[in-house]
């Protein structure tokens, strides 16, 4: 690998080529990259000037790897796109004395029980929540809260182990599902949360914070499917979304309540009858290529913005595009072996920005609750249009040309 005389931006994990590859690519256009990952670089080798192999979810390992890089290079900043590497990254930032969030604030984001407590203390509209460790406690909490309720692991992401429970008799099976997910979660939070179900459309607000000042940049409108689970199967971002002025103050308030001072935030909320209410604050770029949607719709480059903030540079937050971008993630019609996959695309579909297959013919695919994101998702496409309605029409037209089949 080549050596750089310029200070490095250390990237901790988050190098999945499908969902995070664009983040590394965009950051590398502005900064030489030093990578800390669980294995040596492969597809991203040409983007990286140096690397260390370490367990990216282990704070001590990440700090040791970062110090090793710092012995060989000056370091400008540290960033991660990986939810499970937020606390280790904060540990490294503190050790190197660089701009970034504190360990306490990242623990507050990661542990949803702490988040809810902070939201209550700072009058951030959120949901009633009780942390429990056993079915009996969950049952008592659910009756106090009132059905429907949501069960979720305290410190997971990607809707792992999250389920809505409409009636008391559903609790034992739901507890088994959530407890299984909770057993695999990170060390920042433990147990299960029983929460008030927030009814209404789900959105996220994509924000940037620097030196404690948070700016809301875009709204992502979400499509959630497979109830009682919360699988996100589509996202739409429009420049100048009329919701932004309404939800931005709440997103800013939530980030401040958790002590977030730097970086990009993906703030999830529901638009309820009583107004917008916070689900959680993820102190990193949203998954499912949301950062790519933001760039297509507004011109704002979230990975570059995150890199600038990490390096103490004031990012350019001026939108340069005004359109709509949307992603549709497709799932198999049933659980089984994927036996056919085909997408008909016209040659003049210039608005079709990306298509990708995530599963090959012959692969086993599984719908929720058996299937996780890896096993359930077959592929996706990304489109742009002049409006959300036009974007959804294009997604619908593409879906009509999509063939998926499975055999038992």
C-alpha cells in the first residue's frame, strides 16, 4: 500500500461493499484512509493507504489498532458508519484527542433504555418504555403500558428482535423472538424493552452535528412491511420535503438530549396523532443506502460531511440538487430456495441509478421471522424523479417487471 504524507482519516469497520461501499469511496475522494477492520482490505484496497486488523466491536482492540496507525501517520480524524463500532470509535477519538463524540454519549445512543430516560429528562417526545429481563416482567410492563406494545432488544439495530404485540396471549411467543435477538446484542445495553407502540408513518431525519450544533438536512420517508415485524423495504428522500421544518427541531432536541456533539445522525421517529415522536437516534449514516439517496436528491454528500466533521473541517451544507430519490428492496414471495430472478429494464431508463442482486439462484431465502436481512433480501433498485409520486410510479413500474420465484 502507498504511504501518504497527509494526515489520515481512520475509518473503523463499516466496509460492507453493498451497503457501505459508497461511504468509503466518497470519504476517500477527500482524505487518505487508514482502515481498521476485521480483515485486510479487499475491494477497497485502492482506497486505503494503510490498515490494521482488529475486532471493530472491541474498544481495546480498536484503540490498539488506532495507536498503531498513529505511530506511522499523522491522524486527522476518526469515523465509523457501523452502529456496533460507535463506542469503540469514541474510545479511540478520546485517546487520540481528536474531534468526536464522548463514550458516554455513544453509550446513550446505543442503549435504548438510556436514550428513553434522557428523552424524558429533556422533554423530548418519545415513547413509554420499561426495561425487563424476564417474561413475567414483560407481561406486567405490557399491561401497565397498554396494548399494542413493542418488544425490542436494548442495544441492537436493523430491527433485529423487534416485534409488535397486540394481545396478551401473543406475549410468550414474542418474548422468545425478542429474547433470542437480545442474546446476540452488543455490550452497551442488555435486556429487553417493552415500549408503547407509536402509530403513524415512520420517517428518519438525516442530521449533521459539529461542535454541538445540529442541522437537519433531509427527511427519509420509510416503507415498513411484514407486520408484526418492522422490516424496512423502501425509503424515499425529497429535497425540500415539507416535513423538514416540522420534524427538524425534534431531531435536534433528541441529539442534544443524548449529548451528541459531532458527526452525522440518523434520527428515527413516527408521525403520531400527537405529533412527531422519537424512536431512536443512530449516531451514524442511515443504512439501506440512505446516504446515497440524500446525495441523489439534494447533492449533499453525507460520507464526505461525516469525514469533514471528524477531521475538524466545516462541511459544505449547501444543496446542489433538487429532486427525489427512492430505493425499493425486494423480498422473495415465500421461504425456500430461490429458483428464478429477473428484472426487465428498458434501455432508456436513465432515472434508474442502481440495481443489485443480493441473492443468487439456488440460495436459501427466508422471510421474517425466520429470515434476517441477509437471508430475506433478494435485491434492490434506486430511482430518481421530479417528485415522490413520480418516483413511486417508477418503482411500481420496475416491480411489475420483476420476477422472483422460490421452491420449497
